[in-house]
C-alpha cells in the first residue's frame, strides 16, 4: 500500500479548498443565519416590521439572514436552531441563563428611549386613588411573559404590600393580538377596575388620540428596565456578533434600504424604532431582581 507524502497531501487539500471556494463564489451562496423575532401582535405584523432591518443587516454583513417569527411561549423549543434573537428583557434573562444568550443592543422607542416600565392604572372617575383601594377589585394584566405587562406591575404592587392573589377579587389576561391595547381599552370602557400595561403603549395610544391620559390615574409604576433587544446565541462566532452589534448601533433615523422589489423603505420607521443603544448584561440585573421577587422564570419555584 502506497502512503502519500505530506507535501502531496497538502497539495491535494489546497486544490480541494480552492475548488470548493470557487464553486461557492460561482453559485453565489453566502453564509445563512436565522434571527428569531418574538411575535408582538401577530406573525404578519412582526415580519413586516422587521423585514427591511433584516435585509439591511444581511447586506451590511454579507450574509443571508432569515427572519423567523416565534410565539413567546415557543422560544424555548426554537432557540437551539437560532443564531440571533429579538426578544423582550424577560426572555433574554431566561435564555441567557439556560442557553448562554449574550446581549448585543436594546431598542430605543418613545420618551423612555432604551428603557421601559409597567404601569398600574384606573379611570380617574372611579374614585380609586391608592393601591390599597384596589382590594376587592377586578384587574386585567398583559401577557404573563411581557415584563412590563405583568411582572413589573406585580412587583410594584408587592412593593406596596399588595398581593394580586390575596387582595384582588379576580384578575384576567387578554387573548388574541394587540393585547396591551386591549388592556387599556378594558379599563377605559369599564370592563375592569384596573389595568396593567407598558408605558410605551399608553404613550402611543395617547399620541394617536385613542385615549386621553387625563382620564386615568396611575397608581403604581415598575422600575425602568431595558427595552426589547437583540442578542446572539453560542452558535455565532465573536467577529460576526461584533459586526452585527456595530451595524445596529450605526443605524440612524432616515436610513433607507432598497427592497428586492425596488421600494426604498425607512428602516427604523418601519420597525417603529428610534435606534439602538449599547447595553450590558448587568443592565438586566433589575429584571432578574423582579423575576426572583415575583416567582417568575427563570427563577420560579413550584
């Protein structure tokens, strides 16, 4: 049996490598990666919002980024097949702990910029002016895994000695799409005595003329926490993660991307954002504190 000499083996390896590279260049293939976008209101709305941003990032980084809309409750089963994620801050700390997710940047939206907070509100005409007066009342919360639609408010009420399980007559959660708006409308139209919703949704509905802030009394506010964010999984090399983050931070209001059909779209406007902010994992420690205090994932005890 003849044994090939090391030089011949190396020569054959180089020929194979070069031919493979040339083949890839001729076929026009580029590395492919998947971004998992947490569904906010609907799959269709989520993909429409982030399609221009995804295309911009693909071209900027020289890769093919595939957007995947994932229901909040399904993220755990999907994350091992993702390269990047776009989630709220509660999902980030869950998959940071369990899957090694690493933060890249947080969104900037509305008056609070890269931060968000949850509110507990009632109608002013209800005459309720304190958390104590919520005892025996009916309340509606946003989705349980929406940190400023549920956890933030449970935490803020608990800080004032109020237990939603012991002190409320009942509480519910909305169904379907646009859940935060439904909570606000449920309070406005008197279906519930109090509601828990994010500051941003209240701000936007007021700006759109859908509600008058003067009609509401804010009884409690949760702490400021990081907004929704992009993070990277362990499957991605450090250089691509660094360039992905830089591309986000460089985006400015008014930046356009030309879609495949030739339409030029304002990237941030379509995504309903003002830009991105540099944040660190330590910025999420307040979210971890709230999760521990309210028995929420990833620290819940049964």
